[in-house]
C-alpha cells in the first residue's frame, strides 16, 4: 500500500544489515530483485529500468543518497528504480534453506 510504505523505513531503531541484487526463481521465470535485510524484516523489491531517455541530459548528475551501496547508486543514476514486490517478511517467520544451484 502506498500510504503505509512511507513509514516502512522510518523507524530510528531499525538497522540495515545487508542489501544486494539477487535472481528470484518464481515458478517459470527469473526475476531481477534487490533485497534489503533489516534487523527485523526482509524487504524484496523488483528492479525496474526506466525506458525513457532524458533528452541527452547527464544522468550522472542526479543526486543519490550517499548511504546507498555504489551498485544501487549507479543503478539509480541510470534511471532505474525499485518497487516493493510483496509485504516485508518478518525475520521471526523466515526460514532459510541451502539449495543446489540450478
């Protein structure tokens, strides 16, 4: 929901532990996703690329939050963005399993 997504990252007590890109196997296709692992939940976002060109303007001049990883900063400068794929997964309900590579 748009109204509740504004408050998702606003907790001053929440810590970002790790973030990064991942390929998510979803039934018959692979999704390019970007994960944010906080100390209380896992947030999965879908990576989208902006197909519009900005009239030859230099996108390297777009201001980006310095706390983001260089990979995510670069992606945003190229016109990309992330949208939340599903509700955040609370860590107390998350089960991790090792699987063999495809």
